[in-house]
């Protein structure tokens, strides 16, 4: 057959394959991975991740659909996962009874649980208009004296006591634990504590003198019922809680301290007011009441820790743990005692020590890590790039960090 004709036939066959849909090269049954009409018609777009068929796994011998019946959008995370179904830990856009009974909602520094058809006999704080269940919880969280709230359509009844619920024609938001009633400490701290306690809650009076870790990883010393030290205001905003105001500071790189209004002071200083300052320091200026709380960035807390039993330059465990060894070929290994990589090994043999095991690995071009069995003196060679992940008391391991001097200008490879 002439060459030109053979090329034309081959092109026609390829075109026919393209029109028939993309084949899965790992599919033993030679089924179309698109599901009936190619990737667009019945595969990833038409019936896959979006519609409800999921994407195909090219390493799945039985062609099981990875999407699980719904795909990510049609029936996955949005349709029935964290957003649609709510779960017990994530906030939802809206709540309704009885369908969301038992769901949790975090607002300010309070975690509420929705109890449908429930109410409390707690002392009332008052009633305020509230369009939705969620609004009612927000209103309660902003009032430091509110322990729970009963919601009837368009009305939010705030309660001042943490009392168990009972069957009632209401829907109740009940905190998972009693809220601390805002107050000033019996005796305020006079100076920065030498080693302050870390707390997960920014509240008063129990938090006075403790440090709170904000979302940016910085620590803030809490001072209850005091005003701010000298400094310039960089921003005035609002927050739903003392902790929320600290988080506002954490989001502003110019902020070093805050003053939060916990209760109405006057017409210009309402509860929720959050002032951010550009200076940090301990304050001795009392506010004369319980309306304001202060916090400022401070040094991270420290703990007592015993010195590690380390012998410099050792290649024998336990002293070698965390140290580096440069092999006779110039390759640097990081050693981990009581751990192994557990990855598929290239080769194994007998070596008298972890040191000899590393030297032997350095001489083997594909080798980048070793697992060494102390009892049997077996050295397992692997090409794993990274730290070992499997605790194993009878093993020690090491992995390559590259060549000594590799980061020096002009270097080229081990020993180069």
C-alpha cells in the first residue's frame, strides 16, 4: 500500500477514536471513561463532578465512580456536606426548626446548641425584636449577661441564668457551657506575670493576667477593667466579644493593643466598641467600673524543658536523633531514632551500624533513605525523599539532605 494511503487510513482511524470518546488506558474492560459520550457529553462535565457521576479514577480496575453518586457539586460538599447539611460543628447560613434541632452555631465567643420546642424558666433579661433564629443567638452573644435565649417568631427572649431546658412552645439557643458573667477581678494584677497561664478564652474576671493566643499566632496579655496605656488609635471598629476585638487587632499589622467596651459606658461608648492602638504595654489605669477590658501583645509563654541527651556528632541512637551525618561520599543524612520510612525498598543487606548503612546508601545512586534494624543489623535502602513517618522502636532511620556544600556558590554535586 502506498505510504500516502497508509497515512490517510491511520489518520481516519485516529479521528474515529476521538469521536467515540476518550478511552481510559488503565481500563481493563475498554469502557469509555466518559460514561457514554466522551468527557463532555457524559463524563466529567455532563454527569461527573458537577451533575452527579464523579470523575473516573484511571487506576481503578473495576471502573468505580470516584464521585460517589453525586459529585462534588451535585451531591457532595455543597449539597449534603458542611454547607447544605450543616454538620454539628460548622455554622450554617440559616437555621430552622425542627430540621436543625441539635445543630451548633458559634457566634462571638459562644457556642450555642439549637433546641427545638424547648424553653427555660431562667430569669429574663428582656425581649427584643429578632427576625430569625440566627439573629436571636447573635443578640444573646453580644450581651455578656445573656446565658441563653428563647425564640418565638420575631421575638428573642434573653435569659440571665444557665438553667436546663424543658418542653415549651419556643426554640432555644443554649450554650454548650455556662458563660462567665462579666465582672472585675477581686484583685487586679499589678504587673506582667513572670510566666502567665495560657487561656483559650478571653473573658473576665477569670482571664485577668492570663495570655490569649490570637489567630495570627501572637499572644495577648488580658487585663480586666483597665484602660489602655499611651498610644495612638489606628482604628475604631466593633466586635461581638472581647476575643473578637483581639482578633481584629491580630488582623491589623499596625495594632499592638486594644480597648474593648463590654457594657454601655455612655452614648458614644456603646457595648461592642473596639479600639485598636499602635502601642503595647501594661496598663495601671483603672476604668472605675466593669465597662472596659484591655489586651496587648506580649512575649510568648515559656515552659520548663529538660535538656536533650545529645552526644555531638554521634551516629548511634538515641544520641544521634535529630543530628546530621556527612557520609564519606559527601552526602548529608538526617537521622531519626525509633522511626522508619516503610516505603518500598530498593535493596537490603547486612551492615554493622547505622553509619555504615548510610555510607552504603550514599554509594548507591538511587538511594535517598535507609531504615536500619538494630537487632538483625539489616539495612533497608529506599528512594524516599523526606522524614520517616512510622514509629518503630526497633528501627533507626536516615534520609538524605543533599550534599555537603551544595548551597555554596560554584558547587556541583557531591564532592564537586
